[in-house]
C-alpha cells in the first residue's frame, strides 16, 4: 500500500521499513538538536512530514521494542492512532519510564507505524444485548 507524504521540514527522514518482513515503518525524530528526556517526562517529537492514509485504514503508532525494553522510552499513550482524514504534521509523544536521562538524537528511529483496516463503528442503543457464555465476567474471568 502506498502512503503519499510531504516533507514539511528540511532534513526529515521519510518513514521506512528496515526489512522486507517488517510490519511497520520506522518513524524518525525531526528535531534541530539533541533533546534530553528525563525520567517521567513526556516530549512531543515532531517527525517533519504529513501523510495521507487511505480511507478505511488508520496508522497505529507503536513503541520500538528495543527502545522500550532496553531504555524504558515508549509511546506515551501506549498506542497512537492516526486517522485517515488527518493531514497535519505527524508527532509522537515519548515518555521515559526509565531511571536515567535519555537523549533523543536528530534522525533517530523513535517509534513505528503499522497500517491496519479501521472499520467505522456507530453505537446504537438497544434494550438488551445478546447472551454469551462469558456474560458480564470482567478482567481475568476466563481463568487467566
């Protein structure tokens, strides 16, 4: 699937897959210089581009596994969602969950985006819901 994009800032790196089997495209920081991310802090990292995601899809922004597991630097809200009708600059909020400062470098791969089908849903009020074996059992109710 082709995703049209425009560079908004000089020097930004386009998203890219690192291997033929990569599910996501790496997203790189488009910042003028190193940015210190202290433990517990959040920094909104600009990526320097805007893109056009095809209707019926959304971009889901995930943490890079090595950055998260080795340094504690993750996408702040868990998973970011970029809607198909958004045309502004892409930004990724990173949070430092680690115990040491982390320096984000210009051009560094800081997250990844995966494109998935996104079916629009509309809530419709009804008198009752259909029954299931689980019923109203909550978190952990299936025995895990």
